[in-house]
């Protein structure tokens, strides 16, 4: 199987995993109508494994599909942009920092921190426009908790996934395209 086909298949799999991880475990957040989920771990890892552009597509499409299927229609384009931006940032950080095994792991953690900033900040800005600044502030703690969860789960899953030869090869190819 050629390299491009493997990357397309991996992008489709990660999009599906992001959707499933977002929809499978939902912890409702009081007063916001939203929920905390483990999908951000897959969003971060999409950027790390596939690189910035393919990661953006996989994470954005998978997360937006979860909103679409979950009935959060107004959030579909917002989620596509925000989660795509997270994967883009995680991919760029990994590509530029990941020179050694330790620095690659650190890059994954920094991708998780970027997730926290982009998700909490991105949804805050959008919800200021959609609802009100007070409502937007109410969603920040839940988005930060979700980001911490994504960081922890992503950091735990990264060594397991990168040990799989095809995934490691795809990540190395994405990193080499810097």
C-alpha cells in the first residue's frame, strides 16, 4: 500500500476515533448544556501522527461529526475550526520540537497545553458572540478540565500508538515533510 493511501486511511480512522471518543463518554457540564469528553486526546494525536494539515482535517472532521450527530448543529463549523486548529498546533509543535524520544513526548504534552488554550479560548470567543460573555465564562472551567483530560490521555496513548510500526512510519513521514 502506498504512503498516501496509508495516510488517507489513517486520517479516516483518526476522524472516526475522534468522533467516537467525543460521543462515547459524556460528562455533562452544569449550566452550559455541553459535556466533557476524551475526544481531545485523539485531536492532539491526530496532529502528532498525521502532521499539521492532515491532522487538522482528521480532527476537525471527526469532532464536527460528533457535534452533528449529537445535535449540536450550531457548533459544527466552530468545532471544525477549533479542533482543527488544535491538531494543526500539535502537529507544528511536534514537527519542530520532536528531535529525540524525550522531546517528542514533551511536544505531545505541549500539544495538550495548546489544546487547553485553543479550546477554552476558542469556545469562549464564539460563545460570547452566540450567547453572552457571562455564559461564555461559565464554559471555560469545563473546557479546561476537558483539555487536561485530553493532555493526560494523549500522553498515555502516544507511546502505545507510536510503538505500532505503521503509525510510527506515518508520524515520521509527516515530521520529515517540515
